[in-house]
C-alpha cells in the first residue's frame, strides 16, 4: 500500500511541474515565429501592426507600448525596445 501511495504523489508532482513549465512565457528572440511571439512570449498580441508589401515578400512591424518587433518571412528579425 505504501508503494502505491508514494508513486501517486510522485506522479502528481511531476505532472504539475511539467504543465507549469510549459505555460511559462519568455522574452521574444530573433528567429521566433509569429505563433511563438503571439502565444508564448511576454509581448503577446501587438497594439498595432504595420505591413510593408514588397516584391520579394511582406515585412511587418508589430508595435507595442514597450517597443517594436520587426518580422520578415514569418520570423522575428529585429527587436527595438523603448527605454
């Protein structure tokens, strides 16, 4: 009986720590995808977007209160943070 109880407690602890680590948001880094920025970064959804149409593809500027993220080809290429 004691062995089963210990296993259940260990399993619950492991699954809780695994789930909480998956939901941790991080700062965006160069190369992040649009989905990563939107759903898994501390910046989240932009306040405004500026799309620049070019012959070789679209560039985007995602504008936030804290700065601007520059995106080309669906990947983050530059970060400008306001001081």
